C-alpha cells in the first residue's frame, strides 16, 4: 500500500520537527541563508544556502588533505558523513572531475521518478530517498548505531530534512573529536545559539585557526550561550555530545532545566548579579581548572553544589587580607537568588533561615579569628552535631539572651527546615543557605579577624576573563 503523502509542502522549504539534531541543522541552514528562522526561510534563500554548502564540500573534497589550510570541512566530514563522495578512500585515485561529479550528485535533489512511495520519517512530507549513517548522525542513543542492516533501506527523509543534517556541522561546536550541539524547545534561544556557532565555524574554516576549536569543557558552550542570550528562557537546554565517525560512535545528552537556565542567563543581564557571578567563578577556580569550567560542570552535573562551593569564597572575603565587603555582599545576593529561582525555596522559608542566620551571627560576631567560622562550617556536614550545637547554644540564649535579642535562637519552623528528613524538605540545602546567611550578616556587621589570613588574591584565568567579557544590556527584574 502506498503511504499518504502531504502535498501541501514542497521540497524547498524548511520545517522544524521533533528530532533535536534536525532542528539544530535547520537553524544552521537558516543562519547560512540569512537572519530568519527556518520556517521564514524562502525557497530562494534555501537554495542559496545549499549552493554554499555544496561549494564548501566540493572545495574540501578536491583539496584531498584535511590538514591543509582549506581542509577544514573535509576533516569535519569524517565525523559527520563518513564514506561519502566528499571523503571516500577511493578519492585518492579519482580525477578532480570525477570527484566533483560525485559530490554534486550527492548534494543534488534526487529526481521525482526515484522517490520512494512513502513519507518523511520526521515531517510526513514526500520522502526523496532512504538514508543511513553516511548522511544522518546518531538519532536516539549510543546503542543505536544508525546503520542500515541488509534488507533495510534506511530512514525515509524529505529533501529539507536531509539538508538540515547536511547543515548540522555548521551549527555545532567542533572540537576535533565529539561535536557539541545545543538544543532547546525555546526557538529564540536555539536560533541565537546556532547562529553564533555558524559565524564561529565559518570564521575557523576561512582562517584555519585550529587553536580556537577546542573548549575547556563541553558544558561551557551552553553556559556562554545562555549568558549572551538577550531574551528570557522559555524551556530547558540540552547539551548533546555526539560523534558519527567510523571509529567510535557516541551520543550523550545532559539536561539543564529551565529555571537554572534562566538564572544563568540573568546573571549577565541584571546589574546586581554580574559582580556576584564573577565571585562565583572565583569560588570555583583552582590551580588546575578555570572557574568557569568547574562551574559549568556543576551546573549540568551537580547544581546543588553551587552554593556549597560559594561558601569558601564568602568566608575568604571576610577573613583574608584585602577583603572587599561589596564582593561578599554581591555573592550572597546571587546565592539567595539561586535559592528562590532555581531551588524554588519560598521567600517565607528563606526569611526563616535568614532569621536563624542573624541569631547565629550574633553569637559568632565576638570571635577574633576565623576559626569559629570554619568550625561552624564543618558542623554543617554533620546534621546531628549541628543540631546538638544549636540546641546547646539555644539553651544559653534563653537563659541569657544577647542584648536586643527577640525570640529563641531557632524557632520550631527553623528546626524543621534545617533537619526534617521528609523528601519535600531539602534540609541539606537549607543548611547551606544558613551558612550563606551567617556570613552575609557578619559581613553587614563589619566583622573582621584581628589577624587576617595572608592569602593573596589570585587573578582570574584568562579564559574566565574572556568568557566574562560580554556586551551587556540590562533588563528589568
């Protein structure tokens, strides 16, 4: 039986489907065609973009050397389109005319007489052929090898969907190994991220500057794209790391939920967040890893650690020589915003934790060194010891309350937030925010040790400085 075919859409107009990599490729093709979205791209613009890609493929194929100045797209093709006319091992024995003919045929719409009686697997338009590994990267998982077993013709695709996969290399971060694609169901963000990457890749292809192809961490690609985006995020962001070559196909997907994605974007777009973000980057930096790299990894793999890592920086702002109270305040404000916007902590609960933090700070304000602060930070790692400490101090507080003290050291609600084991109550995170509140209050009180620690301030890694220097346009809260 012949499958129904949608005849209302031709083979010269892009359409977005449910396939993440097709969507990335469609936005890349639209960026090559102009500044519009895929569905706004005209047939003439579509054809012009295809001609540009075909010229790039032909020039690279005729060069025959992926290491030559013009071999950028040839090298890329091994990870996307292995064993095609562009890079087939037999090209070394073929004439330029023969290679050109094969590349042109590969990138030309098949004649209607050869179209299969079926529809595109992705968009339900008339399919123009069946395609497998050489034309379409991995689709589902690492275990799905994207090969076409004997007796199976491959994936039925229409011409625009197939060409979206041909455009995919232009819109992803090319590292020389696995490629890095950003995907989101927020089309505004995806258009921005892919267009930026298309410009970057075309610059690399023109200059042959391979030094800029590498990235310190896969996750940094997403972090930078979010912080340069000017519109609110309406959906989550997926980081897709894949390789379609013949030596070791792979596909990994890491998700960044919408609240965290939008919080990261706003760290660049809100004036009171930018200074705090710089301090958060400093908090994550080490002698071996730039702060932005370590932060980006936590963002995708362990976002709950972000506040805990910030503790050390807050403490250092109070106890080290050359301390800057404005930096400590900026970081504390940023971490409080993380609590409400990402961890979805209610303002009422945060206020309760802040109340307890002010009382604890009143106890620690009499310290003359940073030792008691560090001991209190250690208590957070052992809930039973922290509870015992708060109970003991609470008794003394009740017997002999400090001047101006009102109410108990910790209220019943405060104890519940800090120690209740129920799944709806992230007590571990509330304890982290307790320390943030204590350090923020001590900073406001002007507390300082009699002998500050002689630990110098290290400069930011040059890669951090470069990534933190963006054109900025402030938004309203």
